[in-house]
C-alpha cells in the first residue's frame, strides 16, 4: 500500500486526477456488472415468464367452455356386460380376429389379450371405449411383431 501511495505522490496533479477519475469509472463499471446487470436480467426473465403465463391463462379461459361441454358428456351405459361390450366393440373396430382372450379382473375390470392386432385400430378402439363407454386402460403391455404396424397386447380395462 505504501508503494501505491508513493507512486500516486510522485505523479503530477493532472496525472493524479486522471488516475482518480479512472478508478472511479472502473468502480462504477464493476458495480454495474456485478450487481445491476444481473438484476436487470432477472427482471427481464421474470417479465417474459409472466407474459407467457398470461398467454397460457388466456388460452385456458378460452378453452373453458369447451371443457365444460366435454365434462357434461356422460359415457353411455348400455347395461351390457363388460365382456359383451368389449367383444362387440372389438368386432366393430375390426379386431375380432386379434381378440384371443378375455378374463374378468375384479368387479369392474377385464383382462384382454390381442394378438397380431393393427396398432392404429387398437388405439382407435381404446379411445372409443374411453369416450363412449367410460372404459379406461388400467394397464397395458404392447409388444411389436415382425410386421410393421402389427402388435400383441395385454390390457386391463376398467369401467369408471
């Protein structure tokens, strides 16, 4: 520290003033980049996040009427047993040859085995069961076969 003081004392008045001004500017620049810049970046990031959340909220509010409509739709309960319903809808979906087994699984469930089933037909059939009859997939094991688009599936279907 003594050396620095001696060095400053050895400078002329103008040079010393220039060193003090440069040190002050350097202090301001360091303070800006150490404290102020990260703060502004955080504010900008949070503002962008708030804007995204507001857009999401506006979209959700615009979808609320459609969601209320969908919630009001009750799955049809035709009174058919689950075995009959699964068999009938599988035939309608073109999966009659693939449906190789059905076994009851509790009061409201059914284990179903399909072999060499068209994957697209299987997914459409499951979606139809969910939408029209309130029957959901509790668990599924789907294995591909050598043929493209053909699968073997073991499903546990339950009525809601």
